[in-house]
């Protein structure tokens, strides 16, 4: 008998073909999973960098706002005319500008003490500050504090400091104004 070639695939050939097709399908699925994981990693990296940039912009904007508040507080304390002029004898809540200077560059102790004995919120409002504030009247080249008022900033806060020279009882001193905010 002669063998005639048949158009039918041999059973072993069919198994080999199905195995190859299945293996190609598995490779395609594996490629798809790797591509998705790679895409997610890139997306997470982009979002992380964007969040970092936005955080830095927010912190820079916060520091600019605090700088304006500190400069404004220094202006009201040391240079702007007091309004009302007899404010130490009045309620501080009526105060618009709490100048603590008696003559150019000379500290008026009565006004400085009246301001330090006032409520913290009234003082902040009179100085035009929405952040927290800490003011110290100090010796010029020393850490000796003559008078302070406000809340001392914690080490974890972001702050902006302004220092101005002033005459205190005939000697040179300084007024240090720190405007700060606690970061969450």
C-alpha cells in the first residue's frame, strides 16, 4: 500500500501549533502588562515632580505674603504716625497705627509697654498682620531682650524677619519683627 499524503494535519502538528499560538498570546499579554506598569511609573513620576514644583511655588508665595506683612508691621510700629495720637490711653482695639516712637528713631517706653500688655489678637490687627507675629526690642549687638510681645515661633515654622535700629535710653538697640506660620 502506498501512502497518500493527506491534507489533514497530524495530531502532533496540531498540538505544536496550538502551543505556539498560546505562547505568542502569553508574550503579548506580558508585553501589555509591562507597558502598563511602565506607563504608570512615568505618570507617578510626572505627578510627583509637579506636586513638588507646586509646593515650592506655594511656599514662595507664602514667604512673599509674610514679607509684605512684616514690612508693613515695621512701618506701622516705627515710621507711620500713630493713629490716634494718644493711643496708649485708649483701647488698642480702636488703634489704626501703633507707632512706638516718641521722636525720630527713639523708643517710647510707655507705648511699647502698652502694646506688649494688649491682647495678642488686637496687636496683630493693629499691625495689619494675619499671620502670627513676635516682636522683640533688644540690645543692638546682643541677645538681651528688653521687651517682647506676641507668640514666639516654633522651630518647625516658616518665618520672615525684619530688623530695624532704634535708640533705647540713649543707646543703639533694635526692633526685631518675626512674622511666621506653622506649616502642616
